[in-house]
C-alpha cells in the first residue's frame, strides 16, 4: 500500500478521533505523506504511541530524520546517500535549515542530471528554494520539507499547518469565500501582495504557521538565489517547464496539474471531504525530463525568471 498525500490526510483524521495509525511492512512511504504527518504531529505535540511503525520501515524513517524532527529523538546514523537519492526531512524554522534543505534537494537533482544540463535546471532549484524561504521568513514555524527519488521519479513535498490561502486573503481584504477560488487567485499571474500593501504590509505581518505570501514579493533578495520572492505562479511555471506534476492542497480544495502527454489542470474539492489547515505542496518530476533540452517556451520562462532574479 502506498502512503501518499491522501493517506496522510486520512491518518490525521484518524488521530483526531484519538485512534493510533500504523505503517506496515510493505507500505511505500512517499515524501508528501511524511511532511504532512510531521507537520501535524509536531504542531499538535502528538505522543509517539499514536504513530506505529513496523520494523522494516523504522530504519527508513530514522534515516530521513523523521523521529529526530518530530520528537527530538537523536540518532548517529551514517547517511552515505544523503543528497544523492533523498534529502532529510527538514523543519524550515530558520535560514540555516532553509539553505540546508535547498542544498540537499538541489544536490539530489544535480545527481540525476548530466553535467552539461545543470545550468538549465538551476531555475527549478531556485524555485524550490523560494518555496522553502516562504515558510521561515514569514511563518517561522511548523513547515517541513523533503525529497526522495524512487523508480524514475523524484518527488519534492512541503507542508505547514498554518492558516491557508483563504484566511490570509480575507485577512488582507481580498473578498473570496471559498478555498477553490483562493487557490485560483493565488496562482493567477499578476496577482501580487503589491496590490494590497497600502492596506496591510503582508511581508511584515503574516502570522505563525503559514507558507508565506503565495502571490509573490516575499523575501528580500540576499546573497543566494533562493530569497528573491518569485511567488507561487513562478513556481508552477518552472515545474511545468520540466513536465512535472503538481498538487497543492489548502483547506478543502485541491489544485492538480499534470503535464504528461497533455496538460490537465483541475481545481476541485478535496476527495472524501478531507481538509488541511495550512498548505501542502507536492511536486513530482520524471528524472528523464531533467536531462531533456528545454522547449522554447520553457526557455522564455527561464529567461523571465532570471531577469527577475538579476533585477
């Protein structure tokens, strides 16, 4: 059985009802599951006996740092494949952790790419770094991130237990009354916090537990590329330029984008009436696409992003 994003939402509901959940021998655990469970368990200070793991999966969870991050259970394991086929589960609570998470994931991506193609994938790594940056620079709390290569895929996932898009838009005066429309607003190019700064300085007043301002103009550009505030529409564009799959869940709404064969985009209610207080981002890329020469449209997008970075 696959433990994926939907499994995580279901398991959180199980714990809310005061019942423990289990990971069994043979379960395939995906990054989206792990970041969601880490964010939920950490925020709610859930005791360890609510999260049961069979022996065959225990070593994997120790290796990625799950127990260390959620419950502070330290280990001294050697990790020779760190930054090659996986990154550690990382709590994005300071600039150092942001940089570490981005470096590890960037190292994983670079390990799958021929040397001559590494410059072409730098916008992807920068975009992942920007998403990381949004958590600590404006939320500074329970955001978690990790990446894992499996079969011919690499998956990156991030989750927080914050307010979500809808509450944040309402808080700054954007009159939207449902989570689906909030996602639509946030992913539309041109929608930016710049339009609402006179009413509310979003960049300075975001509350704890939120993945920052999803519309752009986020963190100030520092010495690295991953603090430039590209925003959610930019992140989506970069993922699409590499033919990736993307899922975003906030509240009771889900955005799903697939670019295999034909582009398919849906914004719809979460399956099974599931709900998430905050934001979840899941991105999957075929490793073969990372070595392909980008299309003219992708090159134009990358040039646009670089212009933004350079100023």
